[in-house]
């Protein structure tokens, strides 16, 4: 607990810190999209292919098998008349998630292509920061913290602050779904992050029954349109201070989740205080500034790596 509070104090000051205690704790238990057309240059080290230039070469390594799969996906995309070319980074990302299921990879690419066109998603760090800032404004204090710890990117939410009534206008729907798209992007800034999977932590104390079905419908929509299509994996979802209402809701959601994630959803996690008391400090405004700064930094890392990487 003392280490967790130390982490909170570091976060308040905007310094780098670790969230391992919160991740483990359970007291009950391109700036423009890269064209994907590069011929590719190779540099080998212990059997691994690396980007020519990237944020962290170790985290941007591909095995020869992964690289071959990515090249196969790239060739399949180039041969598909209805699908736009994507970056070499995205081809590798698809290979890490879909393996040799080329049909699934093509379906993802086409779905996301249509999604970006429909909602005006530019897929850049600049657009991502603006969209995420609008997302925070649409759902105040829904996002508590975004951080990196023990090899995983972690996002913390307060489920009680999601208001489904706010996503009825076209503008707000674009903000909501676009914000979710860029949330997926910040979970995947490099290949090691994609392999490791995202960690999601959710505060639930005070959640009311009357909101359950609206939240359920909202989650189903955002899952079907973005989260289940974006090429990423989830390592774990932890529901803190969840009562009967949320536990039942999660049981209703599980059938929509990937099988690997169904086994890694934890409900009933306990902590002695609400998580917002740890992260929305010293003020909500400053907490949001920290959150946006980290989101922007990670988006820049993602799109830098996407521009630099070549198969």
C-alpha cells in the first residue's frame, strides 16, 4: 500500500512511476499513415529483424516467422482491390494477432478502413490527441490514468462515469468511437506491447442497476465496431469494488469477449478506497493534463514506429 501511495505522489508530480501494486493488488485475492510500399531493408541480430529506426529496437523486434507472415499479409492486401495499402508496421501487427489466418487479417483491415472513413478518423498522432481530449470532455473523469508497467500498457476507468445518454448525436458518437480507436492505438505502440496485451482496470463502486442495460448496449457497440476488430490483445481486465449489479453485467458481456480474455476477467477485486481518489489529484484538471500528455507521447511513439518500420 505504501508503494502504491508513493506511485500516486509521483504521478501527481508528472514523473515516471510504476503501477505494479495496483496492477497486482487484490486485497480479496503515421503523423501521416505510412504507405506500406517500402521495399524493405533488413538488419539481423540473433535471428531477429528490426526496424531501421524506432523508439526501442528491442521492443520492435520480429522473429523470422513473424516477419514472413507479415510479408504474406502485405502481399494479400496489395492483391485485394477494395482494400487500401497499409503500413508495414500494421502488416506486422496483423501477423502478431492473426498469425497465418490471412482472411481474418484482411477482414480486419477492410472493417477498419470503412470505420475510419465513416467517422473521419485520420489515424495520426495529432488527430488522436484531439479526439482523445474530446473523449475526456464528453465523459468527465471516466478515464483515470494511463501508464506502462511490467511490460504492459494499462488504462484505468471509472465505469460509473460513463453516460450512455451522451452518445446519441453523430458528433458525440464520433468522439466516443474515435476515442476508443485511439485508445486501442496507444495500447499498441510497439510489437512487444502488442504481444503482451493490454491491461484494463475498472472502478465500479456506486454503480446502479438502472444504468446496466444502457452500458451493456454501449459496450456491445464499441466492441463490435472497434475493440474486437482492432488488431490487439487483452491480457487482463480487473473490476474493482464491483457489486452484484456489475458482476452480473460482466457475466452477460463475457460471451462477446475473446476466449482468452474470458478467462482473464476478474470481478470483485477489492481496494480500501475508490481508485479516483488516487489518480484525480491534486485536481481533475491536472490529472487530465497528465493523462493527455501520456496519451500524446504514446501516440507519437506509435506513429513514429509506424513510419520508421520496414519489412
